[in-house]
C-alpha cells in the first residue's frame, strides 16, 4: 500500500472472499495482488473484481504475475 497500490475487495455475508489491487504506474495501470479464497474459486469473484478495476482506469492495463503462483 505504501507503493500506491489501492485495493478492492469482494464481500459476501460480511466476509471478504477476494481482493485485488491496482497501482498507477504513469502510462499504465498495474493489476497486483489478486486473491480469492481457495474454497470460493471458480465462482466468478476474480472476474467481478477484475471487471471493476478495468472500469476504474482509462489507461492500458498490465497484470503482474508470479511464476510460482498456484
């Protein structure tokens, strides 16, 4: 957060089930730290968060990945 990453969360029944962050990098917006609770995957939560973030910027978007992510 100290690097300017702004986070959004997906909440249901008072529980946060997913989070995703976006960082302004000047000419582009960088999607970072996209997480959905393991038992909540494949329910569209990540898609909803990504769709929301894409609407929040008019810049080209890059999605940061981590090679070891599983």
